[in-house]
């Protein structure tokens, strides 16, 4: 029985749906907006989080017609897939998957809570403590390490990095992942291929994973990273098992962001594919402001607790370091379903 088949037959009763918009000003100069979905029925509540990055898309989004008694979770997912969840075409096609994930995760949470089960139970998996990394602004790394000396990092290298900045980061010995953002097009985080930057990343951080390089548009950059293929990992180009299979070479590890795969079925298929093919995984987030962060932490606890999981508690996203935050590893918390 596949992972998805283990949850597909869960019955669920949906009585009502409500939406709650959240927004925070970030340290990188944009307002992060997300929407929490709350589904109620059968004396329980299930939640999910819409992580679409376009703030205007969170203004009065449509609510799909899901009320009623459903024979299975899979039937509700089919209904969600048949609905247009946007009033206007989204700014990026991937946003459709993000929103679909939000609704499906809320339904799955509700179905499990109505059954009095955690997600770990039907999947027959153990939730384990989650090792996490933080992904702050580079200039704040020394301050974070003063407060949390064992903290590890996932950073976004930029062409503006100076040799002195690089040397300071190298001395910390705390960098796990370097995200080159080479797979993004037309977004505020685009980082064009830069031979100097790629050489710095490859040579000065010999133990770090190199995420999402651009191996297509600049032959020099591709040649620089050729000896380091075993450290190359992928994120933004992955939305399905087929995308993993289409990579230019088999990866040793990938970044698995649940919302990026759009549906519970596809996410679980990715987990199974990676375990079958011996591909290691680490989790990633989408700057969740609500229950979605706990959900990605819980999924990491079930499938890749020891990876370089970019699922740190929300306090690590604040512009400046502060004391008193939970430290790695995080004890697992049941963010899908209930123990009662």
C-alpha cells in the first residue's frame, strides 16, 4: 500500500470554512502575506496555510464548495483539483500548487482529527526530533552565532558578496547549504550565473550543499561546478517525481518543500521515490506565518529529521537576532491530526 493510499480513504465531514489573513514586514523589504484556512466539522477543526507570495492574491480569495459528508479524503482532493482557486490568473503558475496544498493539508488535518489519529499512525512512521538550519540575512550570522553557537545556516550567495564576507562566513564553519537561486526567473530573488560567485561557493565552502545552480546559461559556471556535482541539490525546479527524474544527473539530495508539489498525493509519491532511489532529503519552507510552519516541521520529523531542514521556528526569520528561541533539534509536534 502506498503512502497516499494509507490516508486516501479517510472519511471527512466539512461543515464550514473560514479564512484568516496574516501579514508581517520582513527584514528583506517586503510584506509577507499568508492565509490560514480553517475547516470545521464533526466537532473538530483542520488547518492549512496558503503561502502564495502575491499579497493581492490573498484579498478575498475564493472558497471552494467542500461542505458535506465525504466518503474519503481522496474525493475531497478531486473536488479541490476541479476548482479554480483564484479569482484572477495567478502571477506565477506555481501559485496554483501552493494554494491547492493549503486546502488539501487542511482537509487532511481535519480528517485525521475526526478520526482521532496523527498522520504518523496511518503512515506507520515515527516522528523524530528535527534538525533545522536558519536562513537569515548574511550580515546577521555573527549575531545569531553569539546567541546560538551550534546554529547551522542556509544562505543565499549574491554577486555582491565580498572576499571579506566570504572569509568571515568560512571561519564560522556553520554553513550547511548555499542557495544560488539560479533556477528562478522574473522574481525578486533571481541571481544570474556569475563565475566568480560560483567559484567562491565551490572552493571556499567544500562541505556545503550547492542548491539550484544555473548550469544552462553560462558554460563557465557549469564547468566550475562539474567537479562538485555530488554536492548539487535542487529545489525551485521540482514540482513532481517526473521533475526529479528529468534532472541533468541523479541528485544525492533534494530540497522537499511540501507546498511546491501541490498535492498530498504528489508529495507522498516524492517521499517514496527518494527513499526507493536512495536520494536524501531536507525540508524547506515558504516563510510560513501560521500553521504551515508546524506542518512542514512535522513532515520533516517523519521523513527527513536529520537533514539540513530549512524549517526553523518563526523567530529565526526576524530581522535581528534575539534570545529565547527553540534550538535544534526540535521535538516533534503533531501538526496533522491529534493524539486524543
